[in-house]
C-alpha cells in the first residue's frame, strides 16, 4: 500500500519566518509534486520533481522553493512566509504509467494546513 | 477561462438516485483524464481514469468526448458514502505529467 506522509498536519507560523514542509513516499516513485488547495481555486501545482535533484516550476512557484536530495523525500520551502501563503499544502507522488500510455495514479499525502499570521 | 471547469454544486440527491457531473477542459492537446474523489478534510484519491471508449467501474461510468472537450461521471444508485467532492483532472498538454485539477463538484447524498 502506497504511503505518502507529510511532516505536520497543522502549522502556524509568523510572517517572515522560513518554513519547511517535508514529504516522504515509500514506493520508490520518481515523480513527486507539491500543490496548494484553496477554496474556489482548487489544487494548484507549485513545483514538481521527476528525479533526485531535478525540479520544475509549476503554475505558482513564486515565494516557494523545493529540495529533492533523496528519491523518497521532497521538501517545500517558504523562504519568507507571508499571509497569502496560508493554505492547505498537499504533496503527491506518481506511480508508473498505465497500459495505453495513460499516466499513473497520483497518491496524495494527508496535507498540511499552514496558517501564517 | 479556467483550464478545467466544473459546476461546484452542491448536488443534493436522495439515496438511490442517479447523478451526473460534467467537466469541460480547454486544451485540446490533453491526453489523460481522471476523476478523483476528495472527502471532507481528506486528501484526493483516484476514483477512475477516463478512457476514450468510456469505462465503467461498478456504479460509476466515465465518458470522454474529445470533440467537445468534455468529460462526464455518472453515479447510479447513489449511496450515503458517495457524499464527497469529485475532481475532474486532465493533463495540461500531451502526457507531460502536469495535472490540472478542476475546483470540484460537491455531492451530498441524503437518506
């Protein structure tokens, strides 16, 4: 059974703090993703990584950076937290492709609800 | 215009009803399509992939209309446990791996 874990379920930080969100998957997946989810906006991709030390910007990378030093771990970093980064953060990893060329399933972690005050 | 559009609902239906959700996407180059389910305060989970020929999984049927850039999900004989938010998901272009999520359609099944 695939497991994606995130370091915290709830986090409260102050404006200007550096914030680290950790994500670990146990299925040896190459692809990992960070999203944020906000009411009315759905899930939006922040960054993704298709291999160790490789990363690509998603749709909303501003104010964020990522680190992938080991295959199983993908970290999201808020260099200087701001109130508009208050959100639910979801990490995901993706399994291998399916027959017919379809993408594999994305497995999500339980999410981290971050509040920046 | 959003890349993936869904009616947010909520859809309130009685147990046993049949309910259908639609979703439109703007990028004709999208190649992979999915429905994910998200329970309240939980993470999204894959419900089913959507294939060109349409596919069925028990009470759930998914259809894809590439010409109209439209995906549907039909749920027959609704159960209380079907209450959730259903997310329509497509790849941005080709099969690059970037998924675009609709904001979701909320279903509430009442006894």
